[in-house]
């Protein structure tokens, strides 16, 4: 399904709450259509969420967060979505300061944006 405002070059890989239909409706005003993929060289842990707006939308006090390990055997599974630039900006606004957005190469060979643990 194509959307007129979509830039086919904008891909977002989600391994966490951005896969949740309620989170998608709240942030994008629609359900995203994606396909399974994986992020090699990363490992997932949990981060405590204290932002009241994010807590209200996700309903979860702990969200997954990934960090690079450099070990290709480490893999995080998730979903890759084709989204618009406006939707990417909405995702940026949703993610708390524990995350930063970086571009990665997925197991499928696609390049995508993903939110990873921010260096602080």
C-alpha cells in the first residue's frame, strides 16, 4: 500500500514499542505496515521510562533499548517500516533522551533508522 506523502527512502527499524498499534496510532495517526527484519551486532536490554506522556501511550514502565556490541552473533529482531519524513519526526518526539537515532544496515541488507542507547 502506497501513501502519497511517503518517501520510500525513509525506513525505520523497531524492536520495541513503535511496533505497538496503540503507540503507532498515538504518534502517526495510523497503523504502520512493516516486515520482519533483524539488527546484527546489537543486544537488547531494558530502560526505565519516567516521561509521563510516553508512559501513558505505551503503558509500560520499562522499554527495550539496544546497544552495539560489535559481535555479529548478537542480533535484535524487529520490524522495518517505510514511513514519511513527518512520521520520522513524530518518532523522534516520542523517544525519550535515553535514545538516539542512528542509521544501520539490517540483516536483509536494507539501510534504516533505529533508536539506540544514547551515549551520556
